[in-house]
C-alpha cells in the first residue's frame, strides 16, 4: 500500500521475511526501513541485507522499534544495533518532519548530542570566549573543545546541558534526516559485510552480461530482488533483478520510489516490456542485449 503526502512517498511491503518492509522517499533522499516489535529480534543477516539494499539505492537504512529486550526505547534518541540506527516510530516521524530538537544518540555506553562544530566556534567567538575559557566552564580540556569545533567529537549529554547555558542550542545538530545520514556515515555503515554468492544460474548469467556492459553487480539477501546492477558514474536507472514471483509485491511502485527498473526472470517463453519492467525467460537471458535502450530509459 502506498501513502502519498505533500512531500513524502511511503511504500509498505507485504513480506515480513524481507530485510526491509517500508521504503520512504523524502524529496531526493530514500529511507529503507525495517519495522520490529523488539530490536533484539534483529539478526546479523537481516541487518546486512538492509545495509546492502540501502547502499544500492543510496538510501538511509533505519530500524524502527519500540522496545529492546522488553524495555521501552525512549523517543527522540538514536540507538544503534549492528551499526544501524534504531528509532521509535515517533522519532522517525520527527526525523521526516525535520524536528528542531537536538540529535541525541547512544554510542559505546554513553549518550551524546551531535554538534555543529563550525557553529560552536562562531558562537564561542561571539561570546568573546577563548577555547580555554569555554573548556573550564564546561569542565573539559581545551583539546576537547578543539575536537568539538573540528567535528571530531560530540558532547556527552551532561556537557551539552552546560554548553547550551553558555553558547545556546544553535550549536546542536537537529533531529533531521540529513543529520541522521551524516551520523551513519561517520559510524562506518559502508564497511563491507558478508560476501554473498549467486545461487541462481540465470541470475548469474544476467549479472555477467550486465558486467560486460559496464554495470557494477550487487547481490541482496532477504530482499524481494536477488540482485542489482548500476553504473556509478552516469545517470542511468538502477536495475533490480529477480524472479517473476516478486510480482506479488508492488513492483512498479518499488521501482518508482527507488528510481529503478527491473529485470524479472520467468519460466515462460515470451519477452515483455511494460512500465519499468522487463520480463525475460530464463532460457533467453542473452536477449537482454536487445533491450539495453529500455533498461537505461531510452525506449524511443
């Protein structure tokens, strides 16, 4: 089911076995979300699958949950599980709406407020304070203030409370999608994960042909699609590759919200082009070369 808002597009998937069950498009950004009753139920395989598909569509992976180990998660805080951000449903809505509240996150057993380093430097100078003077006021070292201003460190929630008293709240990053994306990148979400292998011979042949055509290959786990292919340096649609059974999901809407096209392999004998989808019989995968124009959005 898709829900259309003035600014947002939200698409929910049917399969609970997938590594994601909601795709949200916010202007030029994509969120790929997995909803869980308890974040403790998140497995490494699902986390890796969510991360892999999000990287392919250049999206932000997010786990949405209300509890961790039976204990209720607090709103307006970013938690982490398997290097993925975890938020409550209410926090997700605030992120989408661009909340004015500061971005607070849990890391390595502590609670931190994400800082805007350059804004902190300006605010300090406007107050006529040196780094040493601000450091003494906050109970930290001068080097710590330097790290704050260079964006190399964030303030603990205790230090942030004092910081607001001396330089104001404008030095805190806001609870927005842009800032959450930056936080994920800083914690290394793009580190390589488990190497997947192609299990379906026909999928492997499609990827091999696309690779020779200059596409980079991606493999997915726990996804409606088995694989993907795209060219990093040019503006061409992403290609999602799977079996025709994926048609049980709202394929055209998935392709629309992720700005992709799909190659679906069938057991039939006919090749079909329609919308954003190319249906290709498994025994005719070599014919994919005849449909390059369609795949890259050049039908005419």
